[in-house]
């Protein structure tokens, strides 16, 4: 029988030790995502995926995860958040080890989907447990800053660890590293982390689970079909189906006695604003990472380790900005700090849009520092707004919504910005007329494919490489310009959402 431990109002050594253990899955997920981004060129050469398959290798994990976060976050409220966390950790480690040896792109996509299932058990549980472990508002804000810093710190560690592994081992090593990272959680979690759950959770509503999944998958698939594959009608039809499922999901929650998603949470402007920031912040971060990892390795010519090290300053600034945000709200409102952070991110995208990308990576890396700092300022406070708006017994569901915002942003960042970048690349690519049809088609799929073709094209190789680099950098300019405008508009939207109510 599990003993429910009631945390003290002021956290002590045990609570901070529990926080350290909870950082293990947070670090794992962020390390895995960043390391995978750096492994994409190696995976392209080893498994020969199409452009769509390459995007699915990245996106299927957050897609499955986003569809299951709310159902599994609600399940954690029912069966125990610590129990769900340990189940997810065990499954994630096992599936990651299996994915490391996937022989084809299709099997790697399947493995990533299974990782999404178990990943959906990890992230909401960590954030919701913080809400119940740290009852003091000041300590909770610091704990959330540590949580967000661990997420960004893992992204900073991912390029270094991933680069080292890719320089010495095969691409599957970036998945295999999940096993040792999760061991401390599985061993120390039952000892240090107190169990918590909703005392009156109500039954699980299976139709709501299905509708939540059907609301996510078709929308993201539609975005991919419209942007990466050019199938506009097919994409819009799929997205419309997802929107319809989302509407039915919301209507069902409104009439259930024990809804999976408590719609009353969205009446709080801080909750709405926090979730919006999580979505838009990750659109920018993951879209930028999709561009940057390929640019550094394939255009600039850095190996994975060197590329990872050049990104560390920007990712470290993301961590430091989170702690700066905790201090800044002593004098400034969260609305002011969050809006300033988003505008700082938009300035980073503007730098990419205007920089001479053929002159080296300095301008792009400076832009990444701006984007990372802005996201660090905004997302630490957005998570605090989400958790503060929710009562403790609904922490799992609220955390799941916050995490869904993270993952939806990650999906959209890679799908929309990655799709736009791919579309711009394909439109601007002007290959030598003497190149055969087969290699030409492969070069149009991805930049990695074009570089591979250039290596085997003999005398045409330099011309193929130059054309591919020119097309890719042109795509970066246009994609960054679109994102600059989008983030500025998003900052205005968030500022209105967080506007104090008139007295």
C-alpha cells in the first residue's frame, strides 16, 4: 500500500533532493531531442529517408506525446503521478534501446512513436509533482526555474553528448544513452519522490481519450502535407478533421461530471497566456534548431561535436535567462517580462533574415543567443502562471496542458518552419542541367541528400553543392522573416491575454 506523504509548507533537503531526481527525465527528453537533431545528417546517410520521413523521425515523437499528454496527465491524477512517472521511465528506456538498432527509417519512426507513448507519462508527472512538493510560492517559482533550466540545460548538453557519441559511435548511440540517464530516477524515485493524486478523480472517459488523440494527429499531418509535400487540399482536409475532433472533445468536456480537461482553467488569463507562450516559444526554438543543426554541419562543414559546442552559449543563456526571470518579477510584472522575452526572440529571427549566411556562422549563432534568451525569460514564468492558476489536486491535468503546449510548439516548429524551409529550398534549388534525373530528384528532397549526391557526382559535385547551399540559405532567410513577423504578432497577443482586469 502506497503511503501518501504530505510535503511541508517550506521545502527542506528531502524536497530539493526529490527535485534533483525529477530532473533526470527532464534532462533525458531535452538531451534526446537536441542530440537527435544533430544526428539527422548521419541518419540521412545511413537509412536514406525521404524528406517526409526525415521530418517524421523528428515529429512523430512529439506528435504522439502531444496527443497523449492530457489523457495520461489525467491518468496520473488518478493512479498516482509518481507511479506513472516510473512506468514511463521504464518503458522509455526499453524502447530507446530498441530504437538504437532500427535498420530502416520506417522502424525508426515506429520506435520514436513508442517513445512518445512513454514520454507522455514522464513530463506532466515531473511538473505536477513540483506543484505538490513545493507549496511555498517563492520556492515553487525557483523549482520551476530549475525545471525549465533542466529542460534547456539538457538541450545544451545534448549537442555535446550527441556530438561526442556521433564522432565515436553510430547514430543509434544517441538513443542508447537514455538507459543510464534514467537509472537514477528508477532507483531513487520511489525513495525520495512523494506520491500524489487527486483524492476524487472520477472515472476515465475513453471517448475523451480518443478525441484528444484525433484532434492532434490529423492537424499536424495536414500541416506536413501542405508544407513539405505541397498537397494543399489534402492537408487542409486532414487539418479540418482534426479541428472537428477538437471541437467535439471540448464539447464533451463541458458536459461531463468529471472531465478529463477542466475547461474552467482557461477562464484564468494567466493560464491561457502561459499555455500560449509555451506553444509559441517552442515553435521558435525547435524551428530554429531544425535550421541551425543542418546549417552548421552541412553548409558550414562542422562535425557534430564542433557544431554542438558552438551552440552551447545560446543554450546556456536560455538557462540563465530563466533564473533572471525569477528575479525580474520582483520589480516587473510577469506580463512585461514575458512580452520582452518574446520580442527579444523576434529580434534573433530578424538577424537571421538579414545576415550574410555565406560569410560564416557568427551571425546565426548570435541570433540563436537572442532567441534562447528570450525563450528562457518567457517560458519560466509561463509555467508558473499555469501551475498557480490550477488547484493542487488538478496539477496533473494542468501540467499536461502546459506540456501539451510545449509539444504542440515542438511539432509546429519542425513541421511548419521545417516544411517552409524545405519548400523554399526546393523552390530555389537550381541544379546543373547535366545532372541525371534520379540524383536530381534525391537532391531536391533534402539538403543532406544533395550533399550526398554532390560527393558522388564527380566533376559536377562542386556545382551541386554550391546550388544546394545557396538554396538552403535562401530558405533560411525567408523562413526567418516569416517567423520574425509571427513572433511580433504573438507577443502582442500574449500581452493582451495577460493584461490586468479592469477594476
